[in-house]
C-alpha cells in the first residue's frame, strides 16, 4: 500500500493528506483493449477471463475534478457488459470521448478501469472545485455530465455529453483511487459503513428516478407496481420506494430463496417467474408474451384485486412484451435497461389502443441523487448489500452477477482493510438498528454459497 493510501486508512487529517505525495500508479480492476476479441465465437463469455486486477498509471486531475481514495465499491451489470465487450467494446466510448481533446484525451488508454459505484475520501481537489475539500467523506454519482451544455440545466440526463462513469469513461470505482467530476459527489451517509454506502448510488438513484421523480412514473399511494427482478440491485431499491410511497409492490423473482429475500424487504406479493411460464432469458415472442402476461395478470388480480399501474422494467428482451401487455389501461412501463437483450418485440396494439406509456429512464441527475441519498441518510431506505468481496476477487464477484446468482448488491472492499469501518454517526446507526440495516445480507451469503 502506498503512503497516501496508508494515511487515508489511518484516518489522517486533511493537511496530512494534502502533503502526502500521490503514487505514480495504483491497484485497479480493469480490462484491456488487446482482449476485446477474446470472446468471438464463444458462448460463455466468462468475465473472469477478461477482468484483471493490477497496477495502472495514476491520472492527473482536471480543474473541475477530484481524486477519491476508494474505500469500497460494488458490482453493477455495466461492469459485466464491459468485461464481455458487449454490446460493443467500451473502448469505443473512450476513443469517442477523447476526440474532444484537452482533458478528455486522458481517457483513451489501452486499459479501462471499470466500476460505477464508490464511497471514499477526497484526497485531491482541482483548482475549480468549490464545494468539496480534501478529507471529505463522499459517495459518487455514476452520471458524469457537462455543466456547460444547455440541456444539462433543464435535466442533466438530457445532455448529449452525459456519460456513465466507469463504463463510458475511464478511471472507474473498482480501484484504490478514482477520478470524478466534482458534480458527481454526494455526502456519505454518516451511519453507514464504507461498503454499505458504496452499494447504493447507481441502483438506488436509478430506481428513484424511475419511480419517484417527476421524470419517471411518479408513483402515488395505492399504485400497484410490478417489479421484475425484485431481488436484484435495482429491484431491491424499487421495492423499498414503492412501500415507502404507499404503493403495493408486486415482485417477480427467479427462486424460492430470492422470494424470501424480497419478502424480507416488505414486498406485498412475490411471484416466482416459473409460475407464469417464464423459465429462461431468451427472446419472448409477442404471442408467448401475451400467454405469460395473461397468467401473470390473473395472479396479480387474484391477490391484489387489480392490474398494475406501473411496471418497473430493466430485464428487456425476455420480459418487455409481457410488461406492455400486463400493465393496465393508461398505465406506464418505465425502463432503464435490457440485461437479457435490447431488441424488444411486443404487440403494439396493447400499447396504443389501451393508451399505455413507455418511459425511458437513465441513471439520475444530481438533484435526484441528493434526494435519494437524503432518504438513505435518514434511515428510510436501507442498503441492498448482500455479499462482500476484496478488490483482488472482483472477477469472481462480477461472475456472480453475470450468472444472476446474486441477491441485491455485491460489494467490494477497495482500500478499506475490512468490513464495518467508516461509521461517523454511531448514534443514528443504533437508533435504526443493526438488524434493519442489511436486510439482504443473510440471503446473499446463502445464495453465493450455492454456486
């Protein structure tokens, strides 16, 4: 461990952190451009073969950027995409970004440090950074935006230069250090450990925008919300937002163990996808989607009394046609991704003739992230942490997510020497209660041991 890392781990004062020299390189989980064709013609694109953990050069911060010593991070599906080099190698994103010139040129390298979650300590702040200081404890929004774009001042997610940090940019969070814009920083919830804080931002912020924000479904009391993949990272936060907002959460999961985990989150109705004949992740024809949708609709109506007002959709090809069919007349399907494939087929008659809506949603703007973080900091939303790996085992952690063997979020310890560190408000933690803070951890440990 370098001297600066040692100082961070020891809890050194800001002045000492500023005096301590930056290392020339650091440890990071990364992929390499030379491997981009390694899975051509291979059916099982095992990310353990493409993800590497080793030393990479330290980048220089731009005036509007901060360097964060990462105490903990987490695995998201975009890291799986990066490591599979699908749907396109993410090195294309880095090349396109670098064409802007100037500071953007640093991102086009023969390696990419991946990861879009993180919690840590600010160790350097550029000359243009006004609201953050060395020593601040932060979590990181995954949305890198351009504050000089006009669209960003209406909604930063509409800007054409908006990028997913650690996926469409370099220097991501699965590392000892990460480079981010100051406009990505959010105060770390003081009652959470590093690993608990690190697992929230991408999935919780995305679910908040999809369901709560006025740019999403704007759920209200009594709304029936169908949540695909309710035991996953996105779904586990979606269940909590629906319950907090007075809605009725209907979760679809893939195993009895995942059903028990979602019930622990307070889901009103949990359905095993095999009950409705959805037993795979392949393409679902429009005709089969209607059959599955009829079965699903009958179960929901029998248990809840009515059809879903909103469908929380991120699975994509395997479920999207079912979502369009099953949501009620005038209802909304809100989608943020397509983990089973992005080419969706559905019967459009059920969309236009029943006045349904499809809402596209992507990550969250900084205001939405702060509003979401406020709920987490108040103890109203709980971390979805289910398993924890050291940085050296990122390939195994990503493989767990790739095979959908995980529950909630899979955390990664980076500079933090062990779990349970980073709490600066133990009184609030005691008031909330340890038993409430990690509702998915027992289920995630059991799930991971099955593989």
